[in-house]
């Protein structure tokens, strides 16, 4: 899926450039059934938009747009702590909902994986300020939120090596023999031979006392 970086210019109320060290991911939905990720991004820089409100990443049925670097503050949580401590993700309500939620689950699991976090780092906007957001998950006492966390957990499990394979996997990554991605995915013939080739080079380097 397409991950676009379209950082907005520095501005008060949207992107002041204050550095943060996020500990959570806060999930929102846009509360606009017509607005795409690109529409949301364009709205941030629309001259008539005077609200103190912004977000880091928006995701829709076809793409992901990062509008503010993840180590800078954005104003999305309606709460000082939420803004200071979390990455804000807007899930679009436009287009194909199933595709959008799949993209969102992959996006969130990818951030969790890269940060070394688990799904206990996920927050709703609701958790910070009590706002009914992400409203798309608020049915049957937030059943949609429970389901979404499960979907993220499933995507995350595909990214982590199984317990039994963890020692060789971590060794392979540390030695530069494998890239550390997609542990549960199939390997192509060219990937297999590349792994063998890297291992051969490593052995030859050891033999030649280069290491
Ligand atoms: Zn929200």
C-alpha cells in the first residue's frame, strides 16, 4: 500500500514543531463520510481552517498520508497528555470500509512492530477526552474497537518470529543474513539463494580472518 509523506509547513495550532517522545497510538475516525486521506491532508493547509487541530497520519481505502513527523506534536486528542504522548491516526470514513480498516490495521501493526510495542499501546480518542471517537467503532459498547484491536494483533503476529524460531531469527538479523521482515512469509528462490550467499560470504570472511 502507498505510504505518502506530505508534511505540512510549520504553523501554530497545526504543526508547531515541538518534539515529543510518543508512548501510544491514538486512533480516530474522521467523522466525515466523504473525506479521503488526501482531502484530510488538504484541509490541514486550507486557509479557512483556523481550528487548533491536526493529526500525524490519515488512512483510507487506497493510501496512507503522513502529514506531521511522528516525533512532533499534533493536536488530536483533546487532552494535553494525549497530544504529548501519542501518535494520532485518522481513519477515513469514506470509500470501502473493509479495505480502509485492513489498511489501518496494517499501518498500526507496522508502527507497533517498529517501536517494539504491543496492542496495549493503542488508545481511542475517547480514552483521553471522552469524545465519541473513533465513532465507527462505537457500537454494542465499543465492539468495533475490540475487533479492530484483534485485527491489529493478528497483523502484528505475522511480523514477529514464533517463540521456537526466535533464537535463529534474531541471530540471522544480527549477522545480516536476513533482513528481519515477514518472518512467517514464504521465501522466493532468489531470497533463499541470497541468504545462502550471505552465509557463504560470512564463512569465507571468517576463514580469511577478516572478522
Ligand atoms: Zn478523534
